[in-house]
């Protein structure tokens, strides 16, 4: 047999290369290639076409037991996971350092333990005393959570193999785990993948819910291997600006439910508080009419969330290139809207700086926000105060037409429920009771309404 081939794996994206290079050919990251543990020679030595056990095929309509779910007791967490945790499944919880992953999971673990479930929380990052301190802060000291500080997967699994498996096993974080059966330092692709594989196998065999915490790199991917996302059943992402209070828990992949539901929390002195009505959080302290401030009924999954969009226009005296800065929305879309306002409505932004901000650190991905953004821009440009009880929704085409948005009636209903009295948006949308509706066909209608008040 020839010499075993060396293999190098990118720690950022998991791509493999046959020789070492300074830059990954796949994701273009620098200095991320590391020699991988040798591939087992098992497949080379054995003929894999015989000698296995027979597997049974069944029909698609064969009866099966309904999916069981364990509620965590945090309603927002359960909502984001599609109704609770499924025994025997693996969940990857990604998020920036400091966003609150450990806090969230300790709270969920505490709630479940208080409800009589057996829970094991293994921290590889913090000493047990640190976790205890956090539990005290969260008021969970009395919750019967089994707490351990460990990083060896073999130790963890050996311990758990004795006695009944816990209902919930939290590993915080997978990047700190290592297995002595695998080469490489903790956090390398082969370690992360190997440790996750062992832990997931344990969860599937013993029917416990496994939650793996995963750090996120600066560009938003869960650090280390993409393969981890394929190995687990559910990928959750915990998002939010550290400087802001609110946090969103989102499912990016879910084998047991929809991926468009979110859970909303606010980080407070005593841990994460559930926010059953997010709109009140994003709109707080907003009752004065202001120029450049507009409310948009956004949609997160099936859940309407009202957010405030703010625009600021600063006229430039000199011929310097004006800045365009956007927080919480797509910069390319802003450029498009400015161009449409300029060419279809004759409004000129070319000698002005344009700043756009979605309040509260919220990120909007909804094309239905075009009209609201345009209203904020026009109001800021003309320095016209906006009615604080007015919402705007609609997509704007390059021709300047106002297009319908998904779930318009649901969004308007939420606005009416929260005390908004006026709405403007695409034609053909029936408003709920108590809401005056201004249908708009083109962007010109918006300019008339903001500047001319019609
Ligand atoms: P943590 O859960 O440690 O984040 P992660 O595990 O994602 O790295 O929490 C990080 C921040 O949350 C920390 O900077 C302090 C803040 N925090 C609160 O504001 N209130 C609290 O009750 C707790 C426990 C944390
Ligand atoms: Mg942590």
C-alpha cells in the first residue's frame, strides 16, 4: 500500500485540498488550511458491497407515531423551534459571542428542570462557579440542573452512559470540545466534526435532546465547519446588537417545523425576558410627529412586527461626494429607491447625504418596506413632520409603481390593534376597521401625500 495521502481542510468553510496553501481556494480566507486527521483505511481494506445487514423498506403512508415535543417553558423559544424540542434530535445554536446564548440555554435548561425533566448542562468555556453565578443572577439556583465543566467528549459520554440519559443535554460550546480519538486541537474541523458526531449519535441512540452551542465568525457563518449544519436537525441563530436590548431567535434549518418563525427576547438585568408583543419594543417612546420617521408593518414568519424607519438628509454645500449610510436595511435597495425617486418623481438627492436607520437595531429584509423607506426619505428631504399613527407598506418597482406585499391584511390588522389609525399602501388592500386607508398606484401619490398632505 502506498503512503497515506495528506489532506488539508479549511477551518473556515470545510473545503478540502490535497496540498497546503496560504489561501483557501473555496472561500478565499487566509491561513485557514490545517492538516486533517488521516482518512481511515477501512474502506480501502474492506469490500463494502456485501456482509451488511438487510434494511427494511416501507411505504410513505405507513403509520408512524406522532412527533413528540418537549416544551421548554420559554414560549418564545418554543415558538422559534416550531413547538418545542424533539427527543433524539440535535440543535445547533449559533450566535455572536456575548449575544446571550449561554444565558438563553441556561434559562431554558432551568425551566425544563423545574418542570421535572432531567437536564445536563456541560460548559467547556466557563468554570462551574461562573455558570452558578449566572444561574443565581437568573434566579435559577434552585433548579435541579446537572452542571459540569468539561471538554472531553469521551469523559462526558462515559459519564452519561451510566444511568438514564438526560432529557436535555446542552454542550456549551462545541468548539471547546475535544476527543482523544481524533487528531488536532479543539476547534479544528476534524475535532468539531468528530465530537459533534459522537454527541449526536448518543442523542439519537438514547432519545435525548442535544443542544450544541456554536460560535459565529465575523462574517456570520457558524465557525469551523459547514458540515455541522448538515449533521444537526435544527440550526438556530440567536441574533441582536449587543448595544441594543432585543434579541431574535430564528430557525435557519428545521427538520421538524417551519423556518420562518422567530422568538423575541429582551436582555435585562435578570436574564432574557420574553417579548410576546415585539412591536411595542421597537416603537417605544414614539408619539411625537417627526420628519423622516415612518412606521412599517414588517413580517417575521407569520408574525407582524411594527418597526420604525428613520431617514436623515443633510444638504452639502461643497461638491464633495455625498455619503449614503444604511443601518438595518440593504444599501443596494436604498440606492435603487433614491434613483427611482429621482427619475420618476423629480426629487434630487444627489447633493445631499442620506442616512437611513431601522430603529432598535432591527434588520429588515422585506421588500415590502420600500414605500415606508421612500416616505421617510421624502419626509426628511421636505422636512415634513409625519403623523405618528400612520403606517406605510408596499414594494416599489423601477417604474415607480406600488406593488402588493405578502400578507397585507395581517400587517394592517396588527397596526390597527396597536392603535395606528392611517395606512397607505398598494391599491386593492382592504383595511380593517378603525384604519383609514390610502391606496397608492405610483410613487407620485406618496410624494403628494407626504408633501401635499393628500
Ligand atoms: P452570554 O449568555 O454569556 O453570551 P454568549 O454565551 O452568547 O457568549 O451573555 C452575554 C451578555 O449578556 C453579557 O455581556 C452580559 C449580558 N447579561 C445581561 O445583561 N443580563 C443577564 O442576566 C445575563 C446573565 C447576562
Ligand atoms: Mg457563552
